[in-house]
C-alpha cells in the first residue's frame, strides 16, 4: 500500500508521524509544497491549483490513496479534487466535534490559518456542532512561518503567543483545537499558558483512523514504536520518499526532517 501525504510544508509531517505509529507495512510519499508555503495567505484558487498539481504528481508516483495533511488545502480543494480523481482522498478539518464532545462547562479555542477560518467548510461544521456557541476562533499564521524556519526559539515564539493568548487561560478553555498541522510543534509553549486541565486536540489520529476505515486496513492494536536512531537508519528504512515541491529531498533536507520527527515524538503526548 502506497500512501501520498501532502501539505504546504512540514506541518504534514505530524500526520505522517502519527501514521508511523499506527500503520504497519505502508509505503509513503511525503510532499511538502515549500515553494508555495504558507497556503494560509494564498487565495483559494491558488491553493486549488497547487493541490491539483500535487495530486497529479502523487498519482504519477502510483499512490493508492492520498491524505491532504493540511486543513487549509482541505477547506479549499478537497471537494474539487474528489470530483476530479477517483482514488480515495482523505482530508483534514479542525477537530471541533471531538472537542465539543469532551467539553465541560468551559469554551473551545480553535486555532487555524486565516484561510481555514474564513472558508465555509469550517463555518458549516461549527453551525452544525456548536449549538451552545462555545467556540472561539484564533488565526495563528506566524506559527507556520516559525515551524518552516525551525524557529523553536523561546523568545520569538513566546513574544507572539503572549499577544495571541492575551487574557486567555485554562479558566476559560477546556480545549485548544490545533486546526493546522504546523501547530503541533509548539505544544510545549501552549502549556505555559494553559494547564493540564486544557487538552490540545489535533486531527492527526482521526485522519489515520479515517484512512484505515476507507481502505479497510487493520490498525495496529498497539502504538508502534518509532525509533529513528540516526539519519542513516531513516534513509535506509526506505518506507518514505520525501519531496519538496517535486524535488527529492537532499541529505541535508532529510536531516532537517529527522529533527522535526524527533520534535514531534517529544511533543506527542503533551
Ligand atoms: N499546515 C497547513 C494547515 O494544516 C497550512 C499552513 C500554511 O501553509 O499556511 O492548515
């Protein structure tokens, strides 16, 4: 089974990373459209156009199914892509429903890109599930740039989050919905503002679960251990081919990817 996974950039690695934990014997093509990142400040037409090119590329690489590991691209192009191509195309949307289902008496903060927050897909979802009007929306475009530049540097990120989270705390929120795949990298920072009573909910596990339902693949009953001992291990394991806007990743880029996987592993249980 060969699965294509794409995103505007390295955010989609958080979905691939979860797939590593959940699916055995799967081959992946990972495609980060870094020539065009961030999608969050593009027009829906541009995003559709980029997504269409990527899907063509992945089909050409003989993928059996595709995951749009990007909430922004899903909101602008999933419908269009599914009408054009016959292979299974799994999208992502901010996990508002699970957040509402597990909510207590507090509110829910949905963080995403400006495009995802503006698009009708999310509006419709909120209209459907947010009967008590407890969902607040917060655009966080700068986190995408930070993640792309591997800026996990304390001061800059904290400075930004101080502004974004101003006056928000666990007193108000039962959960933060991470509605952009780039946001997982920053989970340790969110904890500085929200204590353990606030959960951070992303759509990664749900997306892999959905893929396995559609393709009727058995999920492992146990979480698989991801053990990237060193870069060579990862290069040799050969179950994933990484592309940056159509170019195969270089050795340096693979080292960058490995660092990001390690970060994802370290924040996974937060
Ligand atoms: N990672 C993407 C998402 O899930 C989009 C980030 C961007 O390119 O703005 O929405």
